[in-house]
C-alpha cells in the first residue's frame, strides 16, 4: 500500500470514529437498536465531507480489518467505543424544547404524513432539527427536494409525547398528525396519488373476486365431436349453470 493510500485510510478511520463514537448528531444520524447505524446512511454523511466522495462499503470494511474499533452486522455498523447515550425509556426531568422543530420527508410521503402522522417503526427514531436548513441538508440525502415539516415540539412534549435530546438534535418515536404543520399538498399531485391508490384498491378487489371465482370452477374436458357418441337422457349442465349454482351456494 502506498503512503497516499495509507493516509487516506487513516483519514477515513478518524472520520468514522468521530461520527460513530462521538458526534453522530452533527451528521443528522440517529442510531437504531444496540447503537447500530445503517451503513447506507453513514455513507451519505461521509460523502458530504470534502475528499471522501470515493468511499464505499468496501473501504469501510478495509478500515475495520486494518484498524479495528468497529463492528459490522449485515448492513449496519457501530463503534465498539461510544461516548454518547440514548435512552428512550428514560423520561428524565423537564428539558428545554424549542416551540418548533423541523424534520424532512420525501415528497412522495407528503400526503400520507399529513393525513396519518409520522411513525418509522420499531427501534427507528425520527430526527428533529432546530433549523429548517439543517433539516433540508439531511433530507436531500433521500430526496433532491424534500418537504420540510414543522413540529409543534413544545406543545407535544407538554402533552406527554416522548421527545428526548440527542446531542444537538432531538428524537421521537412518533409524531401524531395534530402536531405537524406542513405546506399544502399540490392539488394535482394529491389527485394523482388518490387516483393511484384507488386503482390499486380496485386491482386488489378484482384479484380477490377472480381468486374466489377460480376456487369454485372445475376443468372442462373437451371431446372431439366427430368421435364422441351421443348419450341418451338429460343433457349435462354447461358451465353457465355451474356458475349460477356456485353463486347461489355462496350468497
């Protein structure tokens, strides 16, 4: 390995250690369970630093092999030595929360969030930022033009919503829609999304009916008319009669 490559590896090691061991909050990163961060999100943060746009997962793995200090588990990574804490179960004493905090979302989630609120799932926390500029910077990692929501944080906290500080930012498990203020959804975009949802529901209903119908049918055996002998007696029921009988049975 050349000296230049050795210096690059050392620089990357120190950057990873600073982010994962000391100040993930400065990069808008929030850990999941057991102190792990998604490697994908870590790479987004690393790429924002000048001179580190080249970094890929393989480069991080090489740092771990040569320098140690980190653990990779699947698509997640954590520092073995951590100088930050986060405990969502600790209600603690009263904390000073700004009246308004900000969080970014993707454009495609805009209508859904305004209607239903924010909830990212178990062991996933919502980052809340003190300025819209910080929120936009983080949001651009996932969407070139993110929607910035205002969260009535002080009111939410006073009414019992769990919000805790994490370094220079705040985090929450969920944000009910009554605490969210956001720009109105463009009428055209909103209509298109509603139409898409309706088409999807209609498609699912059609599939359900088709599956139910298929469950009551049977294969038909076709015989060559020229080789078939006419049978005496009552003419066998055709498929239409069989369908009618199935419908009556399932009413």
